[in-house]
C-alpha cells in the first residue's frame, strides 16, 4: 500500500462562545478554522484526523503541515507507522508537534480501516469503557463551580475537575464550594494551569489535602522541576505534571529521574499522536505510575485518546471538557457519557466514529495540498 495524496481541508467551526480555562487558555473567539486531514492510498483506503480547536485555529499549523509533513508521507507505506513517526519527528521543530500529531492519528485511523479493526484492538484492547470526568471552564464565582459539579453528578458522572481563574484565595474558595455541593467521597481534581509560584502552590496544595482532592494538576510552570520536587516532598496529595510542553517522549525522563510528579500526563494532540501516547503510557507503567490522558482539543483527537485509554490499564479517567459546544464538532455522533458516568469504546474500524463529511463540505474554506 502506498500513500498517494495528503490533503488538509480547511473548514469553519462557528457558533460557540468565548471561554476561559484559566490563565493559559483565554479565548474571545466565537469561530475557528479547523483542518480535516485525509491521507489517501492506492488501495482506496483513507485515514482521517482533525487539526485545530475551538480556542486555537488550525491556520497556525496548516501551512507547516502542508510544507513539512505532507512531502514526508507521499509515496510511503502508511502501515509503517513507527518509521514514518521517526521520519516526521526528525522535522518536528519545523512541522509543529500539533501538525505531526494529526498526521499520526490519521495513519492509525488508516491502519484500523485497512485491518477492519478499531484502533484499540490494533493496540491490544484492555477494556471497553472508562469513567469520565467533567473538566470545567473558569467560572466567575465559587458557587458556579458547585452548581456545575452537582448537575453532572446528578447525570451520573463520578468525577469533576476545576480549571480556576486565580487569585489563589478564590481558587481555594471554588474548591470548597464544589466539595460542599457534591459531598464527601466524590472524586475532585484541581487544574491550576501552571499559574502559581512555589509558596502559593504549597498553600493551595494543603487546602486540597484537607478537602480530600484526588490530584493536583500543573500548579507550577512546566519547567520548574526543582520546585515540583520540593512540593512533592511536602505534600501528600498526588501531583500531576507533564501535560506541557508540546514535545515528545524524551521530555518525560527528567521528571521520572527527579521524582518530580506522581503521574505522567499527555495525549495525542500535544505529544506526537497515538504512537507517543502509547509509549508514554507504557513508560509510566514501568514506574508504577498512571498515565492520565489529557483531552484532545477536538472531537477526533478525543476519540483517538479514548482508543489509547481502552488499550492501557494505567489510566483511571477520561477527560471531558465543557462547555460541549466549544469541544464537540464535526462528527455525526460524538462521544457521550452514559448514565453510569462511563464513556464506551468505539467498535467500528479505525477511529470507529462517523465523520460528518457533508457538514464539513458545507463549511469548507479551502483544500490545501
Ligand atoms: Mg490540564
């Protein structure tokens, strides 16, 4: 089998609201440009993925995808994913990790379609469902977090994570409001989105311990490994770092050798696709650690992340970011959480979900190649 063409169909995603997920992601946009990646072959089988997010247009990566990634794939055997990943990774600085990751997801989709198997089955299925957690936007008042968490609890969801706006005193108030709303024993997490300095991170961490939170995510900047080491020694609550930087497998080694985090984190969008996500999960397993998967920033990446989660043991939750209209687009039937708070494995070939090609065609802006 040979790759005969690689295209990026740019299309409009509109009709969502401005949203803030903390100090890092603050979007005033109500529309975004997305890219549908299609890798086609001489055997008539194609693989697909999406580039972009509601809060981050694919425009920034599109030209690099076409200029750098596309020529590396044309004429190659799409089933030789490891070789192609290495080939693309050698150019990741020029290509952007997001563009490279989109190509990798499309190659996995193609392989699944060729084998008539879902991606998780190609990887070796471990399970068929996983508990979801709701991952909040930043709210202006503590009680809004409590109300949101309670409404999802009543719909069967078993865990909730806050993205907080800072200052830190308000963040603790928000965490207290959520604990009051959902009661003792409900799984809660805080994502501070790299916003604290060390003394603040320690104070907030101690408050989370009193409130019985499950994990404490990204309190400090993604390069502050010595401060993470100190923080981890002082706190009992497990620390979760490594969602950033936009980078590959090699960035995890220093966190492991420094014992600077209790979990590894990543996903298909920011770290090199399904290929690197699976390697990272297995790396974490060797250290007796969980690999908690970050949401994918678009509907296909979320499905790809779910396939990874179905193929590993060491991930406890699947992240579902709300509001839904900022996070779901382009599929005929997107992932849903059932009444027991579970998300189920797609069972169709490849990604196993139906892309809404007719809608994408209606919203088409350009085809790049
Ligand atoms: Mg996070």
